[in-house]
C-alpha cells in the first residue's frame, strides 16, 4: 500500500528589519535623529535625498511592540524610499501635491502590511535647501515644533494617523526656516515619559528648545533625551523615545 506524501508549506519568512538610515549632508543646514537605549516599539525614522537641492525625512510611530510593528515599519520604509524619489525628483514638482500623494501611499502600505487597522502617527517633510522651506504633513503625530526668533510654535496635525482608514484626506503645509531656525520632532514616548504621575509633556520639550545653548541638530536631540532621563530619574523603558531635528544654519 502506497502512503500518500504530503508537502508541508514552508512558514512565511519573518519581516525584515528596517534598513539603517544614513543622514545626508545638507547645504547650509543639518539633519539628525537620536533615540534612547534600544528599540522596544514602533518608532521609525528615515532620510533620503531626492534631488540636487531636496531631501525627504520622516518620523513614524506605529502602535504596538517591536515584533508587532516590524512588518509595518519595513513596508513604510519601502514605500518611502520607492515613492519618494518618483514623486519629488523633478525640479518643477508641486511639493504639496507630492506630499499628499506620499501620505496616501504610506497609508495604503501600512494598512496592507498590518492586514487591518494599525494606528501610525507620522510626520514627513521635504526640505528645499535653496529656499530653506519645508513642505510637510502631520498625520496625527505629536506637533512638530518650530523654533525661530519669534519663539517656539507648534505645527499641528494636518491629517488623521496612518493605518486607520483606507480613504485618507491629507493636507500638506509649508513653513519657512529662517537662518538659525529649528524644526524639532519628538515621539510620543518623550511626551508621555512620567515621573510618578506627571508626564514630561510637550511644554518641557519647548522649554529645552528655548533654553538649550546647543545650536546643532544632533546636540538638540541629545539635549532633549537627557532632560527626559533626568525628569524620569531613570532610563526610559516605557516606550521608544525618539527625536529628529532639522536646523538651518545659513
């Protein structure tokens, strides 16, 4: 009697880790990002040059553990690195239209990779080195912070978080960086860092930006992370704690 032979399906390959991001050199500006300790959740940042005078950057905060969000983060990075150059490479690109399309494609990538709903607040921008202008969308992310001679102002959400609805209606905004100005992004883990029952809060991030003598993007990122650790009186382990800064020097 011949025993039938059954082929077993190979288990699906685990999602890859996101590719390490090398920060591009900018003309008259500096871009940097830093995080505390080791990754525990879904924070993700990336940078890519898409033209002779244009650089894309972004910070995404996928809800869930590192294991839960690996596929989502990898899909978002693939889309960012594939769609970004296609949408922004031409010198005459309408940046607002391109930014809204990038938001739409990132949203679809998150939904597909998560196979359902996965909240992913995100802030992505395009920096024009010639004009010193940032075109961006804020999809439910912690407000971006702009520090200039007028003080520190907030760049609030222009869309809902990625990964919630298949039809997203994003809006893009534009902000100019004067020489010496800073755009600063802080992940939710920074704002929600606690000492007893009190959160670090966005207002303390603003205080660090306003009072810190640091001028460079990297130094400002580190200054905020140091203040979070001091405030919590311990190494932050509640969530990913990530910063991103863009400073215009001239």
